[in-house]
């Protein structure tokens, strides 16, 4: 059974003839995409043959061998043909950003589905630097932990420093956990602000950024409460 993060990824995936899953691990996502007919064929990659062992077992167990090609390699290097969609999930933000920047020539116009545990601003910046634009940012809650999935397509876009840090498409998300996600991000920022303010020599530039980001989330949550007065105010629940 897929966890909520991977179920969200399945919902966001485009119907396509050929897709690639980078760093596929146990291949649970590709297996679901193939079984549900979202993807006709898929290329699954990981760093080594031993890393691909779990993926191979899952694909064989599901009877999907004839629709999958397993390839060893770093990042996007194993991709030799044009894919309709490429997913890179479950890594740190720096790793995802490096994969995009170093392998940009192998994207060949594919749509992207991305998710990282950290450094979301680095992922957004990398998307912008490779000439892509974000079309969706969708938060989800899985086993008590928040995750953010991003979709991107070719097309130049310039994001402000604030958008790189806080999100470029979150405001249009229809995720049921959007407001709790925003409240969680605000809570993290306020804890960071308090720590910076207590420092013997505060980093004023970082403190200004944290305050700006916190103000963005605060305004978003207040405006959301005004738009839907019958709903609970996440700021009051904290």
C-alpha cells in the first residue's frame, strides 16, 4: 500500500507513454503508475546494481518486467531518450537541485515531478535556472510529517527571493492540508526568529529574511480565514 506522499505523487503524474523515476529505491511509485495505466513504460534508475535490487524484486513481483527498464547511474545520466515525465523524489534539496543543474541537457522538455526533504528554495532556484517554471506546489501530510511536491514544465520564469523561499504556486494549491502546512512553516520560522533574536550577535540579514517569510505566512493564513469565515483559524489553533 502506498503512503500518502506517494499517493499524492500518483495523482500529480501526467498520463504518458514513457516516464523515468530517478533514484527509484523500492519502485513503489513506478509500480503504481504502471498498474493504474498512468504510464505505459518507465525507466527506473539508481546509483548501483545493489540499489536497484529492491526495485527489480517489486517489478518482478507485480509482473511488470516487460514495461520497465532498470538502469544504473548518477542523476539523469542514464537517460538516453526523451521522456514525457521525470520524477525525482525522496532526496535532499541540494541533491535534487544538483541533479537538475548537472543533467539539464537530458531533460529534453520532459515535465518534472519533484520532492525534497530539505532546501526547497534550492529546488525552486534550480527549476528556474534550467529554464523551467513551476505549475503546482502540493503539500501533503504523511505519518505526521509534511512533504511538498512540485510540478514543473519548460518555460522561463523569474521568481523573487521571497517566492524562492516560501513558494511560487502554493497559493493556488487545492491540497486539504495547505493551511496546516502554512501554519507549520510559520511555527518553524517563529522558532528560528526567537533563536536569532536571542543570539549575542544576531545575523540581521537572516533575521530580516525570517521576519519577511513569517509575515508572508501570517498574511496568507489571515486572508484565508477572512475568505472562509466558517473554517477554523490556524493561527488561533497554534
